[in-house]
C-alpha cells in the first residue's frame, strides 16, 4: 500500500500552531514510509473562509518548511484541492445516500429548530434534532425539494448498536449510535458540512492514513458510518494529543499566542519552532532536544507517539530558538535572517513616514520605533488606566478591543480605526480614552507614532498578544465576566 496522508486546514483566520503540529506529524509519516502528503483547503464555511487566509496558511507552513506533494498551489492528480471547487461531488454523493434510504431530506425551518432547542433546555433534555422529517416518504420529500422548499440532507443514524473506532494509539473506542444526532450532511445552500466533505475527499484522494487531533474523535462514528454506507474501506486513524497550556488547558489564543504568524513576526526561527513542535509528542531517541527534520523523520514511529499531554512551554521554545541562533547560524546568516524578517526596505519604508515627524536626528529612529521590533513590551497599570477609570474597567474595554480588532477584515489602517471607534460607542467612552490604554499596551509608552497605523503594521497576532499581556497586568477578567461581556458585545450594546 502506498501511503497517502493529508492536512486539511480551514482558511478562516490566522494560521494556527495546531495546523503546523498536525502537518509535521503527517509529513514525518509520509516521508518515513515513502508516501505523499496532500494539502487540501476545507473552505466550505462561506461566512469565514477568505483567500487571504489561505495564502497566510500556505506562507506560514512554507516558512516552517512543511512542504507537501499535492495541493492547490502545486497541483496533482486528485484536484481540485479546494472544497469550494468540489461542490458537485458532494451533492452527488448526498443524493446517492438519500436514494439508498441512508440519508433524508429535512425541511425543518430555523424557527422550528430554535423552538425545539428552547423546549429541550426548558425540560433539561439533551439538545439534538428530534428526527421530525426522518420518515417522510421519499416521493413526497422529493416533490417538496423540486418545488424549491428549503431543506438540508441528514444522515440516517442507526437507533441502536455501536460504532468502533480502531485508533493506532488508543486502541478500540466504542460509541453508542443511539446517543448520536442525525447529522446534517448537506446544508440548505448546497455546501457540505465537514462530515460529508472529509469522507468523500479522503476516499477520492486515496488517503490511507488519517492523522489528526484528538478533538475529532467524537466525530469518528459519523465518518465510519458514512464509509460503511458508501461501501468504502476507511483509512487507518490516529488521533494526536492536543497542544496544551502549562496549566493543562487546551491551548487557546485567549491565553497564549497560537498563530504561526505571531512567532514569525516576533522573531522566532521557523526551524526552531518546527523542532519544538516535534518535541511535543515525539522526542527523538537520545538526550539532545535540538534536531533537524531529516534526523527526526529517520527515527519516527507513529505508534510510539506519547499521549501524556503536549504542553507548549514558551520559555523552552525561547531557549531552543536561542540555541539555533548561536549554534547553527554564522553572523552573515543571522544578518540575512534579520533582513528577511523586518530589516528590509519594504518594512522600513512603512515605518519611516510614521517616525519622520518625531525625529531630530537619524539616531532617533530606532529608539522611537523599538517597539515595532520587540517580541514583547512592558507596560504599567499607571500607563494603562486613564484618570477616573478603574483597572477592571479598562481590562474589560481591552477585551472588547480584541474582539473588535479580530473583526477588522480585511486588515488595514482604516479597518482598525473603524472597529476601535465601535469600542468607544459600545462603552460610551471618548475615543481618546480607548486609544490611551492601547498606546501603553502595544508600545509600552503613553505616547508614540500614530496608533491606528502602528497597529496595522504590527499585525493582529502581535497586537493581540500585547493586549493580553496588558490585561494580565490589570488583573485579567474572569471566565464568567468575559462570557457575559461577549454576549453584550455580540448584541451591540453595553447595557
């Protein structure tokens, strides 16, 4: 059997460390067995998927030298490699299931489903679809479909029995069919859900081994049933442990930087970050934790991956990055890295107009814009809190600033300004009281170059990390308070 594995990220935001982590293990397995790695873009979330996010993904993974054999940028015999370009395939397969009585058309309106969930919550029942349309005669359902009535396609789950997932690392995992919902396979807009698309694509692309994160374990019985319903042999499955914060919680951008772009922008080396991701679940034989990809692949054995937890330790990554800089790079090579990083005409050319009005001599340039190059900045409570405001009050405002900036798409100076003004409107604060704490948070000083332009140049990921640091200086926000605040923010009103 010729090994074929895949990585299949969704281009819905900044490229996540977890994507690189999964890509690394798939690449190692493919190279170890003389196989091929497929890069597939799962872009069926039309509300959030964007071409610029896809380009960021490709750029970030290339920076880490995690190279694939087939994909949207390199082609291959199993294209197209974007799911949005494969819609007829999913629709054909969904109809095939309906005609075989293994799936059904569901005409329940969003209003009915909302009322159903409300009633289930009131009665403290498990939330889920009540199979209202499951027994509609096919000819009647087909007639309603042809008349243009909005509908989805749902998988007809067995009402009893078990699904058994054979996982390379975890052995047999059983699931009771009776506890599972009739999963939507095809949405009313004709786009597939993840569950249908991933099974169809993995089969048609000849994927032999699925190596993915453990968060997908609970989706496995639906996928296995689809393989059975189509009469296909499922791939061999391996679910890797999640990346964790030092306290054992799931790694999240609310707690630590999770974007690959953050690490690149903060000055880390791609080779060091890739090395560290390999240490997460599979340290190589021997005592030295610094190793090249080729050496790691030679010793790689998927069956020996540790399930003990993959704690992401920023201090250890920093130590490893320093070793690479000192041990593997000549001074000339470091100079080259600096130029490729931020000391190039393109980036400096964007900084000069911001700094020129603030300079008396050329020697003023670097001191005044040092925060643009710093991995992190230090800020004090005194600088963060405007007069007549409280620390907790400012921490909450900074949280809404984060949400506002995450909505600045496409990222630009004008989008930053427009979304920050929404924060002022939400809190009924003058814009200067919103921007004042931001100067301290992102620059480490009360005043500096134009704020909106500076944030646009820093980028979302580095700005987010600095705002989170500032919120910690102010004492942070409890999970309960953050949840309450988010509900108000989404509603668009503070009271």
